[in-house]
């Protein structure tokens, strides 16, 4: 069974990506934007964006917290992790459209153990 064009194994692999992987991506992105800003007569990328990117990288290097240990919020109806907060601080599930119907688990491993069978 496919979920949004992605099979269960691939979805689990994406959820288990560590902090170092994201840090590597951010560092490559920072190198890219600084290179092209230095090569052009006028900055292509906004300098505030470049500075924010650099600050984020430094902040991630300082923190030792793994993202797999952070709490997970999910929709109580469809068990989706795609929850976003709107301007009025409502939690909206982008899969089923439920509003303020979320639950919290301690980490992503607990979520996978409890709800991985739903996606098969």
C-alpha cells in the first residue's frame, strides 16, 4: 500500500534521519549560497537569509539533542504526523482536516511501535 506516493519502508527511513544528516544538508546549502553571493556583483540570496542559515547551523552544532528523542504530535483521527499550526494557534491535520484533535507521544520510536501497522 502506498501513502502519498511513498511506501512504508521509505517513510520509516525518512522519519529516522538523524540530526547529522540535516546538519550536513544545511552546511552544503550554506556553501552554495555563499559561493554564488560572492561570485555575483550583487547578492543573489538575501544576506539576512544567509546569516539566518549560518546561525541555524551554529545552533544545531551546539545542541546535542537528537531529533528522534523529541516528542511527536499526531492526529487522533488518521494518525498522521502532518500537523501544522495556523494564525489562530489551531492545530490542523493536513491529511484529514481535523482541527485541534492531536495527541502526543514521547518520541518517534514509540509512534512507530504503536502505529506502524496502520500504514501497511
